[in-house]
DNA sequence: GAGTGGTCTAGACCACGCA
DNA sequence: GCGTGGTCTAGACCACTCT
C-alpha cells in the first residue's frame, strides 16, 4: 500500500496557494503581501493557519517578515544574490567580493551532459558564459555557466552581465533560485586553468559543480567553478 | 544603546529549560520526554507554548517527534552518526560506508594551532587519532582527529575505536555534536598521503578541516580529512 | 479506548514601525 | 494611534500507535 497522502493540512494548502502566487509574480519581489488578517479573510481560514504557512515560507527564505511592517516577497538584492550561495571566503573567514574579468557569452546546441543535467530536450539551445572572477584584484575562480536559452531568452545579448546573476534571473526572467546542489572535487590545473588563473599546470584546484534549482523545482543553471584555494577556502556549516 | 534583549519569550525560556535538561542527561538519548500536557502542567504554561519550544528542538534535531507515540531525545545511532555530517558520496550519488584501517591513537601535549582551534589552555593534553578510511575496500580518506583529553578521559584506552565516533562521544562522554563547521581546500598529495592512500605524490586531494561543536557550544573535536576524490565527491545542498 | 502529537480556531495582549 | 507581525492561551477535533 504505497498511497499518496490522503490529506493535506489546511496550512499546506495555503502554503501552496502562496507559493503559486509568488511564482506567478502576482506579488513581485520586494513587494509586501496582504496582511495575515486580509489573507485569512480572503481564504476563509483563521489567522493562525495563515501564520503557519507564512512562517514556513519565511524559513525557506521565500518571504521576509518584519514585525510592525509586513511580509515581503524575498528579493535577491545584488548584495545577497552574490553571497547566498557563495561559500568561498578568504582564509581569515572574511567574505571577499568577487569581480568579473574576461567574460565571454555564446549560444550553441546543448551537449549530452548538459541535456542530462538540466533535463533538456535533445537539440535544445543553451547559453554558455565563461568568466574569470577576481578576489582582491587577483584571478581566483573561473566559472563556466550553462543556461537553457528557452528559459533566458536574449540573455546572450545582455553583455556585460551583472556581477550578481541570480538577481538578474529573478527580476528579468522570473526564475527564483532557491536551492543549489553542489558537488566538490579536487583536481589539477590544466593548461587553460593555468592561463586563466595565472597558476602552474598541476597546481591543485577546487572543482565545484552546481545545479541551481528554481522555486518550481526546475533545474535552471549548471555552473562549474574552478577555484585556486591557496588564498581561499570553501566554508560551510553542517547541522 | 546596545542593550541585551529586554525580554525573552516564554517559549524560548521553555526551550532553554529543555536544552538544559537534555544536556544534563536528565532524559537520556533515545528516551521519551514527558508529554506536552505534562510539561505544560509542570512549567505552568500552556500546551501551545511547550509545543512551540519542542518544535524548535525538533528542527534542530535535538529531539524527534512521533505522532501517536511521543517526543524522544535524538540519538546518534551508529547509522546516523556516520552520515549526518559525512558529505562524501560515490559519484553516482550513493553513500558508501566507510570502514577503518590502520588506526593509531596517542596522547600528547596540544600544539599551538590545536590550542587555538579548540580553545584550550596552553599545556592541555589532547588525544590524536589517525586512521585511514576505506570505501568499497579501497583507501580513500585519511583522518586526523584531535580531542581534548579533559573532555574524553581514557578515550585513548578504548581501542579499537568504533566506526561512528559521534555515537561514542554522545553515549559515553555526554558530548552531543550538533554542528560542524567545515573548510575545504584543494591540495596536492604529499609523500605520506601517497603512502596512506596508495596515490602518487602530487595527486589532487580534497582537504577538509572540521570543528565539531557540541550542544553547549563547546568546540569538542578538530578533524582534518584528506580525501582522494577521483571516485568520491563532496555533496552539499545550499538553501 | 486511552494517550500521544498534529491541526485549527478565536481571542487577548505585546512589541514594533510609522505617520 | 493605528496597523503590522509576535506571543500566549484555551479548547475542540483529527491522525496515529499501542494495548
């Protein structure tokens, strides 16, 4: 007997309704939602039930709640978009701001591995972005970013791209990145790594493979980063 | 005016009380807490307030709640202790079970970096554990674990140590590891790495530096792992 | 059927931000 | 002073587990 759950609590239904509204853009990033009272009245449930749904949304960082003011659709501001999923810090533990250098953008047919990772149809078009990131003015990370063109029409014409791509995704294309699945390996610098990051071939590199997942569960971005960790570390707290 | 918060909500006070009881061992791992009703009566608050505190504890994985049964003090079972903070998977994404080989345990005075990382007094004694971990029978990870002897009296006499150390820490010493701060870098295999992991010197290694933090906030363990990531990846989901 | 946690409601009051 | 979210209470009923 492996049945689907026979029943969804009311607050989960309210939660689903709110997520849909946000995904649709009925309330835009940065805007405030109706008050708990107003939502409760509109949906014919008690305020406590709305509250429970909103609290879940806040935990998942889809909304922000401010006592005395209201509940706001969370926004990937430039600042936060840069750091929410960016785990690299200088060795003292300080976040250094990455800047871009040497950006190239082109569109082409998706390769087999890209089709698989991003759940694309064969023959789909993608945009490939290559850019080197500087920390304290020195090249430290090389990123290759693969985007399905269908989800980001015309993004290859928007050069130069902003520092914080996730903010662009959210505001211009409505794709709200809410989770990132990362896989890390140690590798050796190849010739092209050495050139881009001013290293010797054979130097150790941290290779990071990230799939960015949007609010609706779609895999929206594949990003591979190759990082010189002689002056940086990837810091994460597990709990 | 940088004042301390003027007031702590009731449910936070209840939360603090419960954490203290668990830390003290008043309820032992695996045992059930009193029911919400009973706690509410004992503490003179409403059941809803107790519930809110228990829900926080459940989110932080200090307790587990089972509908129809009760609320239980979370337990680092062998199984879960192994995997809760273990992010290495085989490339298909499957968790492989590590086994131990070549374990050495000795006690000595703490070195400067250990004193700093574990907040020790100078001259404090530590236990150093070195062991190589096998995945699918092949050496893949070398761990060096530093423990303050004061927190783990006699642990150096307990060889061979179990596979899941965190379970031992919790049940035998009352140190409940609830968070791990990890820092990752790519490095090259040195001669001793090469010997232990059957690699060539100069092969890439993932170096993981972990501080294990206990329930009371104490830094209880410093663990450095050096991993051959040719057949493994470090997988983590950011959100 | 008894006891547990889970959901839902209604209402009172508190803390905060703003005009 | 008003409206917002935050806390706290009391009580009803539901879903689950075990006896």
